[in-house]
């Protein structure tokens, strides 16, 4: 959504840029079906950094310092009914760890306090929290710059944690060299093609001011908490700056939240890689965006050994602490289709046999079902695969339309059965090139009348000796569950 005239300053503001899988696919320049493959391909193809001289960067076309660097002149806004302040919600923060010299990248909101200061969440577990706490212990300020208005792919990078310089992820996921320019009032490098940069620092006092509450990724509110104070030292921007809003949480419409859409891609790719390293043949991984930051995970695999589905469940819980429910299906289930998934759930799952519960596990800190009791809770795995020993049974085969070639290979049912028995009815229909099978039924009845027709436990037809006028039964028969009702 593009707003052409926001606030008295008449800013242009774009919202919901990352609000769907199709938009993120467009940002990666692939079809939706290829998003995870392209995401992983880019991760495996590092890109270089290109340094841009100060003043040459588009994001430094307009420079505001001193009294002109006024946060109240920016389009802060309220997203949710009980938000604690007006926010800029699309900030990507760039900071340098003084101990290692590596750049940390994250995604944070800024809450407006006054013209020169703002709040932000440095309470949740993150590398920035660790870096800032180290600065506080040493009595040092932490220089930091926020990019507001960035390439959609930059938000994917901002949500990832790697034991290396995270700024390299930004260019790597963009799939092209990343232009960086040094901030004007600190030494933090930022994307030269961003829309706006807010430069400043966290002061050394630590967690001294309350921030929040705010509508969060689970669709509920995160509580107010104590956080550091951000001090602005400069604002730089493009001549034709486009502000950006990013939706973090939206109750029953949580699947529309951009933070959720961004996480699903990262999480699916991580699970793919984890399971494939175990030798699992993975058909698909799907994190439904409505499951609030990836707490439900669906995985389709080709099961090769007994117990493999349960191993996959345990592996996902070990690799993704935020996962709460994991569903494993066979490769014939389209886990992205609700009807296909529900069919597998109802037809292949028995709670006393296929439910795996893990207690005392670390979960999402903001999971409202924990009811404020910390982060330790239970997780559940659902094995929706067919037991290997049941494969091949007719009662376990998926009912689907027959595949008919329309080409006759035999003249009579007897000829077809003499060479190919046992045969299913549709196989006989295809062998005789029948259009609808009516004449096949008549020929089968003639064999039945002559006492020459038999059927096995799966209902296939074959020739044999039977009482005239009846169909003989060949071999042991399956138990009919309806006979017990």
C-alpha cells in the first residue's frame, strides 16, 4: 500500500511490502515454488562489499544534524490499540561489536520519546543485547545506525544470526555486491542505497526507560519492559525518500504480518538443510504463516526406515527452538494444501500411536499459552506417515482417478486375464480400450456364470474354477472393519 501524503510533512510511505509469499518471491526474482531453493542458493554464494564514499551515497543526499535532526519530524505512527507510543516499525539496525569488530544486523522498532531520543527493544535475546550489555559493563556508549526503508531481502538477513560479520548476509541474500557507506557521525557502515539512515548511539546507563507494550508477532501484546535510550546524532536520506512501515503482528490476521512472512522462508530453509544433512529425502517444508512465527511446521518426506518420522520431529525441535508442533507426512501429501493436509491428518494419525510429546522444552518467550510462566513448555510431534509395514495394502492406497490410454491391446477379458492376471477392473478396461467399462462388466458376468471367475483379497480378477453363477475367492481375504459394526 502506498500512501502519498502522510502527516504535515506530506511524506510518501509504503506498507506491506513483505506481506505475502508472492512479494518475497518477486524480491528474489523467482516463482513461489522456487523461493527456498533460491534462498539457499544465495546463502551458498557470498557477494562482495563495495565501499561508497561519503557524500556519494544516495542515502546521504540530504543531511540533517543538530537541531535539524528532529525525530518528531518523521512519520512515527501507532499500529495497535494499546501500543505504548508512536513507532517507526521498519528499522534495520547496524552496530559494531567493540570486542570483535564485526557488524551486527537486526530488525527493530523505534518508539518516539522526543526530538532527540527514542526507545527500542534490546530486552529479547539477541546479539545486540549481548553487545550492548558488554558496553554498559565497560561504561561505554554503543554507536548504532538504523536504516528505514530497505530492500525487502535486507529484512530476511536482519532476522538471521550467524557467528560471523552479519553485514555480509545482506549482500549475499540480495545476490549482488552490497554498496556500503560509513555513517557521518559514527563509524558504522550502512547500505548506501537505503531510503533513510538515523544515526546515533545507545547511552551507557543501561536499561533505564520503559518501552512498550506493542502488538507482537504472536498476534498479542508484548509487555512493557525496561530498555536503553537511543540518542539521534544525524538523519540522512534520499532526495525523494520513501518511508516504509513494517507490520509485526495483527491478531487473527497474523498471516498478513510481514515479520511472519519473512521468518517462514528463513525457517523453512533451515529445516530443509538440517534434515538433508541427516540423509532424509525431503519433499517439502511448510511453515504456515498463521502459526505465529513458525510454531507449526509441516514436513513431507520419503520415509525409508521405521522411526524416521520421529527422528525428524526430534531434529526440528533441536534445530528450531521456536517450533512447537511438527507434522511429518509422506511424499504424496501436499502440505501446503489445507484439504490434502487435513485428509492425511484424519486418515493416518492415531493419538495413542503417533503422538510424540516432549516436556520441559524451551519455547517462544511470547507464547501466550505459557501464561507468563517463563519459556519452558511442551512440544508435540505428529507422525502422519503410513507405517512401512502397511505400504502396499489396498486399504492404504490413495483412491484416485484411473489412468486409461484408450488403446486396445486385447479383444476379450479372457485374453487379458490369461496373460496379466490378477488385474483390477480399471486395468481390464484399459487393456480392452473400453470407454466406460460397461461391456467389461458384461464379459465378467459371463465368466461368473460359467464358473470361471475368481477375485483375490484386493478385489483383482483372475481366471479359475468356481461354482457356476458365483465368483470364487482366491487366497485369504482381508478383514472388513464394517463387519464389526
